[in-house]
C-alpha cells in the first residue's frame, strides 16, 4: 500500500467532516436538532467506557455472524455452482428470502429467542450477510470455462485438482467483492437486533439510549463509531484480498 492509498481516504473523511460542520453552522442547528463533528469528542470523552464495552460487544457478534455467513455461503455457493438442478431449485428461495425486509424479521427472532441476546444477534448478522457470498461463489463456479476443465480432465486431473487449480482461483475475486458487501450488511444486522431486542446490548443499545434521552451527540457518536468499525473490517478484507487474490487486480492506466 503506497502513501496515496492512505492519504486519499483520510482526506475524503476530513472533507466530509468539514462539510458536515459547515452545514450545521450555516443552518444554525442546535445539537438537539443536528449534532456536528465538534459535538462528538465531548460525547466520546463522557461515555468512553461504554463505547469500549459496547463497541466490543457489537464487534465480536458481527465478526462471528460474518464468519458463519462465509462458511455457509461458500458451501451453499459451491452446491449451486456445481449443480444446475440445485441452482434452479435454490435461487428462487434465496431471492425471496433476501427480498424480505430484515427489519421485519428482527422482532420475530428477538421474541423467538428472547433472553438469548448473543445468539439472536449473531443469527441476524448471519442471515443478512450470507446471501451475496453464496451468489458470488455460485456465479464464479457456474461460469467456469469448460475448456480449462476439459484440458485438465484429459490430462488425468481429478475433480478435486480441477477445483483447487482452476475453479477456486477464478472464484476468489467475486468472493472478496461479495465479502466487502457482507461486512457492512453484518453490521446492519447486529445493530438492528441491538436496538429492537429488549435485552439489547452493544452500540445499537447505546444509540437507543441516546434516542430515549434525546442525546443527539451520543447518537451521532455511535453512528460514527459504527462507521469506523465497518471501515476497519472492510480494510481487513482488502488486506486478505491482496494476499489471496492480488493477482486479479488491474492497476488503472490513469
């Protein structure tokens, strides 16, 4: 990673913060209507212990849900990618399930597993994030060029060898592209449950507390903390992508 790849995102974040501050100042909004970036440091200083504890709770549940989504999504994608019959059977079910607004599923899961907040939070994070992974793996495997498969088969390669040498490398770029999307979806699922669940803990519950007390700086501080955690996990995925699928990246000509 060169210096430009570090400075450009930081500059974009700084510009965003300045425009946000300018918007609040120009409209004369008090912090009980719209918090500004300058209102956030006092909120972090006042509630820093809660941010550490609840931030960790949100992070580990999101990561666990995401890891489960990766395992299930890859397995399901392989089943659909290698079998046209399974692909035709499962795709309508997956599309229909993904079309259901997850905000309507969250209360059902919260009531179904009432009192088991860790489980239902991880479950929602998993349910929201596995879909793009399964679809990307399925597409990557189902669009494998038959010429490559036929050449290796004619040379005596087994199906396992064909998978490891051809199918898996071809699928990796699509997989990591979907994983970048799944990271943000997992955070959405975690925080929906933390807000809705009567036993909610984590940053979502802290946001709900700020809403109850009309503490707008706290609410926006939670939102920014969630955004930073999402960015952190996103760049973890980017780093893994460079390790395992860096060969697929093409540098722009400009």
